[in-house]
């Protein structure tokens, strides 16, 4: 049925381990819309409960889909055509069900996920051919809130680099591209 992605700005973990909310950034919108379109994602959602942030998301989408940005750079307009703001994960799930007729299977990823994960190729193969939609969540801040991770049906492996000292701190944009390539790349 398809793969959907969401960049979650709430609920996430803050630097001090508390549940919090992060700000939407323009670069995340551009990079994740383009990555999603490149890998055939059905819809890319930006999740924030902050009304002004949702308005910003809407204005950026409008600029690139219907406005002068899309006329000037049509490929960017096509990328933003799959982008949508949402006030909550519940609303994202409802939208996917509206679009597909099925509740999505939720997948999470994060630098700290080690136990109980399913290999990328297995998940990608299953959901490319399944009538069930897959919703892959990417957390901002210091990762998705534990309540989100715990309710996910699929846990994708952490992305481990090759740094000899164990350094592992990718931006959400970079991590999302790696995840999409491992799930959907040829």
C-alpha cells in the first residue's frame, strides 16, 4: 500500500531527558520532502502541536507547490507535493487511514535502538508488497518519546557508523536518508 514518513517534533526527548517539543526547521522540510519523493514515499508528515509552526509548514508547502518557488524550481514543488503538516501522531494515523483505508503499521528508528529490531531489507520487502501502509517515524531533539517507541509495531535497527571511537550523532535528515535507502533503495 505504501510507505509514509513523519518527522515528529512532539512528543520527543529533550536534552535533559524530559518530554518536549522542538521547532520546525526549513532545512528539515526541504531535505526530507526531497528524500521522501526520491524514494517513493507516499506522504511525508511534519508533526507539531504548535499552531504557528503548522502555519509555517503550510506556507512553505504552498510556496513550493502553488507559489513562485514551484514555478522557479518544479522539482522542489513535486517534492513538497507529498508534504503535509499534522498537529499530532493521531492525526497522521487518521490521515493515512483516510488515504488508504487501512490503519498504518508504525515503525520507529533511533540511535539507541538495539534490541528487538527487524532488518531493513525485511521490513522494506514486506511493506512494499503489503496492503498495510507503513508509517516510519523520525524523532527530532534527542529522539522519540518512550511512549511512541513502546507502541510501535516495528523497530528498525540503529544506524551505526564506522567511527573507531563510537561517535554516532547523525542529523535527522541524514539518518532519514540512510533509513529510506536501506528500506527502499535499489
